[in-house]
């Protein structure tokens, strides 16, 4: 597999709430570091709370470039990441998501809540519809998303999808090095 071009950018979606188990922050930190280690750019929601903050801080500590994109209304709620190499403040959530999508060469979702779920579904369904050709990867080491994946997996059998949407999502669970495996999956072009 050819290495991606310099400047390859991965948009990572993940939790922004406090109170989650420390292992999720460790996961986000490891993903940020791995992105930086590959010389790639991190595109994120531009918050400094929770996993989103750990992700961007990890990437920068490892020498990576971070781009944060946050709606004006969330600058305080998510504590805007003013240490970002580039911090874009948008007028709306829709604009934020569009810029995040445009700036990325691949999408990676980690454990998260409703916001992460919504972001994942937007790029996943867009990919399944052929609206973009970028890889969409889900890194789920502890089964956080299992219930949702089971439900989507059942859509085809019940006639709600002609081809299984699971074909368009690369799911990485555990294994020797799930973070590296997930980022390898981000770099592999959609066939
Ligand atoms: P969560 O997974 O709920 O912690 O949210 C993760 C990120 O998704 C946060 O930065 C939210 O601002 C963002 N997000 C994106 N779209 C939405 C939406 N429609 N509703 C709530 N949060 C959203």
C-alpha cells in the first residue's frame, strides 16, 4: 500500500462529555499521537474537553498539526482549543460539519455520544450513497457501538437497504494494535 501524500488529513469524531472512563481519554490520546507520528494532520471539532481535548493534545505533543473547527455557540461549552495550529470558528453546526468533511481525506470515529453518532452517520450514509469516496472507519475496542452496528447490520435482511451499509464502514475492534490498524484503514482507498 502506498503511503498517503504529505498533508493527509484525518477527521476524528469522538466524545466531548466529561465523566467517561479514563481508558477512552487514553484511546483518544493514542490516536492523536499515531496521526502525528505518521506526519498527518488531525481535523477535529476544536474542543478541549474530554476525548476531543485528549486527542488534539496528544497529536500536538507528538509534533502533529491540528485543525479545530467549532461553531461559535460551542466555543465556551466545549472550551475551544486555542492551542490548535488552526482554529476555525463557524456560524453554525452545519457549517462546522461541512468544513470538517471538506478538510479531511478520511474519517475516523471513536466512542462517543449523540454528537459523535450524528457525525458518524452523516459521513457513513454519505459514503454509502456515493456522495463522497473517502474511507470511513470506526475504532471500537470495547464494543461501545455494538448495539448500533447490530441494528444497522439487520437493515438489509429486512429490506431497508439494498446493499449492507456495513460494506462502507471499516470497523476495527481489538487486536495487536487497533489504533495503527484503524489508521491503516483510513489510508486505504475505497475500492
Ligand atoms: P458527543 O459525542 O455527544 O460528546 O458529541 C461529540 C461532538 O459532536 C461535539 O463536538 C458536538 O458538538 C458534536 N455534534 C455534531 N453534531 C451534533 C448534533 N447534531 N447534536 C449534538 N452534538 C453534535
